[in-house]
C-alpha cells in the first residue's frame, strides 16, 4: 500500500513539473523586460519556478528509492531536493520583500 502512495507522489511530481514548464512557455509565466523604475517584475519572472521546484523535490525524494538505486544515489537526490526547497524558499522571501516595499 505504501508503494502505491509513493508512486502517486511521483506522478504528482511529474504533473507539477509539466505545469511549471507550461507556465514558462505561456505569456503569463514569461518576464517582461524590467526597467529601473519598476523592480516588482521579479515575481513574474520566477512564477513558473515554484511548481517546477516542487515537482522536482517530489521526484527526487521518491523516485530513486523506488527504482532501487544505491544508498549513495538516494542520499545525493535527497540533498538535491533539499537544495531546491531552500532555493524556492529564498526566492519566495525575496519576492515578498519586493512586494512589501
């Protein structure tokens, strides 16, 4: 039963990755050229990264273990997932700081 739930998380991660890439390709996810008067364009430039990073974190956390990868590979992908989570948190904080100003 737990393995079925793990595969569902992998599927959800794939959906998030596809959604993030689709946002990138649409006009809503693309950044407009920022000028010096407006620094609030940063949020539009990275809006597509949040679902992409979330999906990659889900994939990196479950897929290597489910495929029977060695312990070193599982540890490496866990570390990569943690780095993606930290990067997305930093980007969110930066975006919030720009909106508050």
